[in-house]
């Protein structure tokens, strides 16, 4: 039996707006959006970044205890999307221009990697990072 990492899915208030943000901020291509607008995917490489409307997530999860909704005005959840780029500062500005809230300005870490953090309009924490040296 084999297994692979296929999707990261976030539950958001507006799927189309989430897709729009990631296409504008980072240049990802929209792979699909359901006619109902309650599920959408971005082409990001080997792993798909997807979004589900809060209402659909509730229909799937409420019997099991529900879920905590993202809140863009609160501190972020203890998880992040990490996007790797050679231009952290440029991507940081582009994400802000597309509607992200800055959280941690770009900083070089002692091991040589530059990182920054933003919160997207849905409340998802995004880390921007330069590639790690081998």
C-alpha cells in the first residue's frame, strides 16, 4: 500500500474570493470551482491547495463536533501554508497588495533562510520562505 500527500483544504467563508486572492497574490492557476461555488482548487504543483465553503464543511463535520472557523481579525490557527520563493520581500508586498494582512515582516534566520508571515483575507496564516540550502 502507498500513500501520498494530495490536498490541503481550508474551510473559508467565500471560496471564489479565496481562489481570487491566491491567483492575484501568488500567480497560482485556478484548477476548478464547483457551479455552487462551495469547493475550489488551485494548481500549485504536486499538492493541491483547495477551499471549501464553511456551510459545506459544517454539513460534513457538524455531526462529528463541528470545526473552528477561521477569523482574519484574530491570531491565526497553529498551522500555516508555506510558500517557497527566492523573493520573500517581493511576494510579501504582492500578497499585501492582494489583500493579505502582514503578520511578521521578512527576516533572515540564523541558518540563512529568509521568512515572513501574512494572514490571508480568510484568516489563513501564510509563511513565505526562501529555499533551504542542502
